[in-house]
C-alpha cells in the first residue's frame, strides 16, 4: 500500500493489479500518475482501480474539482486550443 504521493515517485508496480486510492489529491494528475504505476510494461493482468470516498466530506469536493480540472485540461491543453 502506498499513498498517492509515494505512488507517483519513480515506482513501477507491474505486478500489482489492484489500486486503491484513499487519499485523493486536488491535482488529478497526481492520482492519474499513481494509477499509471500499475499499468507498466510487464503487466499481464487487468488493473482495477478503487477510489474510497466518504459521503458528505471534503473528499467529495476534491473529486468534483479534480473532474472539472480534467475536463478543462482536455478542452484546453490536450486539444491545443489555447
């Protein structure tokens, strides 16, 4: 088990096939990078990602903000419409 901060720092988890995110970040790229650690060369299994969120807490706001940021990233940066 790793936190998303540690999971995004140069660690490849090609043998792991389950990712559990229990500490979502305001920056969605941090979570995506942590998930990508399990999708590395040599991974032969289907990777499953679970995100633990408690209802009626700041975690819900973090997830909503992260989703908005990913949509904005897709609209502006990924499509090159600056």
